[in-house]
């Protein structure tokens, strides 16, 4: 009996691996094209980090490469119904559609599928069989108790834990004995036979982390579990080999597995991909920083952005800010360019983890939305309101009017920047709707707070100066005339030069009108507001 017999006994039906080598031909790509992937588990929660990773993957693959999605569902306990759809929908929502993927009906889109690990069992077994035949894998019959015992002994002896070297009970089991046990029905799993020597070092040049050095791997890790499915490590070897991945972009929690992964590729005789390990997004917490957490931070869920109405453009723009800190400067210099035109450099990504800051994201979002047309703001807000805010939806029913309101100070050189998310819009525009405007409200006036003075200004303005048909310049001149007639400076400059000589200046006076009409001291352009409201409604308000 030899290794071949053992391999045949364990995987009697597995095809020779060369079948798959031929079936999945090498990709025909230009020299520097990057093939990369996003490999999530369908756990029912899509983390914003997945969008971050996919954005980077997509950008890296843009010059003739491939960005594919592979569903990693070998841990079937963690799987959630509808998990795949959730992932694909999230990617679609953020314009990060993969070139190749499997859909929720298990239909593959692409030539390197199945893009779902649970459908690849036969493939893994063929490659496990290859390793068995070559003497690079073996069946292990250790029970959970055996493994506990080994760990106890290792702890007692103050040695590293794990299944390696002299601790491996089954590694050197005679083939005949293994065959007999299997025939006997003894339960087993398949382990990799590591050739590593931990006294030796391996050097790895990570695309993001740079040069790192590790001791060689010597752990005989499990490659095929008792349910016949592979472990992450083995699936990574088989899948990324067959799917032609040449750059693995993944979370840096996997960095420590690089010695094992390189060894697996080496032993199997396949070319290893490059690795780019992304540091997690961090969040300030008190004095320190911590990972953005699924449990503590609502903004870690992709669904949060949809619910809040933060547009995808803003999220992507902010994620690019985090990915390459020079993006911000580029954006300032190129306010009108598309994000895709930015020359992203994966090597410039943070090694230790960039800060994820919602305040900053909303700031970026204000800038992004300021470039939207009124029509775009209207449509996006309307769609958001349909799902999340019936009251806002009603306000938006009159499209023509809403477009006017949303169009104030938009489409010009210095557009308004007050909207960060669609859920802000209701509050921001509410005073433009009479049933939302509380004319008896306790408004906060600014400099001029004396009630009689306020009444005097308002009365005089609307009796003597206000004319609905004035153009902007005339309107402003009249505001100055009004100010002057009441003892306020026509110009701020004038007032500053001689503060004793005036009660205040034109800005103070117009603020009174602004607050009276809108209830707010900060609004976009008052002239446009008055124009849109029109005389009749204004007079009702005063
Ligand atoms: N399924 C693994 C994870 O979600 C994928 C890691 C990888 O990209 O290789 O962590």
C-alpha cells in the first residue's frame, strides 16, 4: 500500500487535479493587469470595511484587470439566509459591481466559478488528493481530547501550542495503519505536512506593509475538515490559484498567515500571489484609538449610510480620503474631476490603520452634495424619503416648488454646503413650507434683540422698501437705505471704521428680516428666499 492508495481511499471520486488546471485556463491579460477579489462570508452583516476593500480592489483592477467576488461560506454555522444578496446589493449600491461573481440563485457570472466555496468541494478534494499523493498531506485521527492533551503538555513544557514537529501524533503514522483505521471507520481530518523550520526566517514584501520577516511555518494545519470542506487557508490556496488572483488584497488580520500561505503555494508548486494587507479603519475612543466595531459603531454597517441618506458618492470620496491621504489635496486642486481620475497608489495606504471619522465624512459629503444639481438633490432626497420619511415625502410632492427651494444658491461658483445627508433636508428646508413654519416661534435674533426695534425694522421694511419685483441689486440697495434711515451703517466697513457712530450695520438689519421670515439666523440667500416665498406668504408670516 502506498500514498496513492491512501489518497484514493480518502477521495475515491476526486478527479485528478490536472483536470481543473486545464479547465481553468490561465487568464489572458496584459502584463501589469491586476486580478483581485473581495472574499466575504455571507454572515448577514456587510461592514463598511468591505466596501473600502472593494473600492481599492476595483481601482487596482481598473487597467485591464479583474475584480471578482468569491463567497466564503465554508463555515456554514455563520452563514445567514440572504447573505449573498446583501453583499451584492451593497456593492451595487456603491457602484462597485464585480466583473465576476455568483448571484443569489447560484448562477455564476464569469469563467472561473463556482464563485462560492461550498460549491467547490470536489475541487478542493482533488487538490487535497494531490497533496496526499505527493506526501504533503496526511490523515489525522486525533480527537478533540487528544488535541487538548497535546496542548496541556505543551503548556506544561512551556512550548508553543499547535500541531507541529514532535507533537504531531499522526504525521508519521505508517500508511498501512492509516488505511486500516479509515477502513475501520475511525473519524479523521486531512492535515498539511509542513516542511517548515521555525528557526529559519522567511522574508515577505507586502504591497502595503513593506518588508516583513517571519519564522517559517511548521504547523501541520487542517486542510480538509471532517465535513469534507476546506479550511480558509486551503481554500485560499486552491481558489486564488485557479481563479488567477495575482494580488490578494485583504484585512491585515491575515498578515500573520503569510508564512503558511507562501509555504502552501510553494509545496503545491503554484505561483503565489502578491499580498496587500489593509490595516483596519480606526475610531477615536476617549484618549485612544480602536478598530471600528460592528458591535459599538452603527456607522460600521453599510446599511447605516442608506438609512441616514448619505450618498454613495460621499462615502466613496471619503473612503478614498482615508485610503490615500494625498487625495484630499488632489481634490482641492481638481474639484470637478471624477474620483476615478485620481492616481491611486496602494503603496501609500496607511500601515497602522487610518482614522474613520464621521464628522469628516459628513464634511466631505457637504462638498460632494454642493456639486449636485437641484434636480439630483431632489431625486435623491425623494427616493430616500419614500423609504424613510413620509413627512418629507409630502413636502416634496410639489416638485416644481421643491426644485426652487433646493435650487437656492446651487449651480453657481460658490454653492451652498449645508446638506450632508438626505435626512438633513427636512430640517434645512422646513421654513419654506408654511405648515412647518411656526410664526409665533421663539426665534433667536442675533445682534438686534430688542422687540420694539425688531418690530420697527420689520414694519418699515415691508411698508416702505420691500417690492416683490426688485432685482437683487435694487433689493440690496433698499436694505441699505432701510438701515441708514434707522441709524445703521450702509456698509459693514463703514461701521467698523466708526462703531460709535451707528447702532449697527446693514448685516444686522437684514438678519432681523431673515429671522422674522425664516425663523433662522443662518439660511442661504435671503433675496432668493423672499422671491420664492412671494409677497402674499411673507405678509402672512409677519
Ligand atoms: N473570508 C475571509 C474573510 O472574510 C477572506 C479573507 C481574504 O480576503 O482572503 O476574512
